[in-house]
C-alpha cells in the first residue's frame, strides 16, 4: 500500500474518531450536542466517506475499463 493511501485512510479514521469523541464529550459535559458540533460530525463523516469511497470507485472503474486487471482472467473484446 502506498504511503499516500495510508495517510488518507489515517486521516479518515481520525476524522471519524474525533467526531465521535467530541459528541461523547458534549453529551457528558452539557447533556446536549451543539449545532456546530453536529455540523462538524456531518462534514467529517462526509469527508471520510469520500476518502474511502473514491478509492473503491476508481479501482472498480479501472477494472471495468481494463486499465488494471487484478484477477488475470482473459477478457473477450467481442461478445
């Protein structure tokens, strides 16, 4: 795995963990979650989901269009 992919996944996991921790802290502290915290949680989950989803989507498209063939099965150009 490339170093840049490891950094992306680490940042995505850090975003998810930090948003959960922040929500947990606010519930314990003030028994409510502020609207700004909910906005942060939404943006963190959106960014983390796009980090995980974009790599998956690019890999699937590259396999579909023959740019990268992971399973080494012969492809038929005509059907």
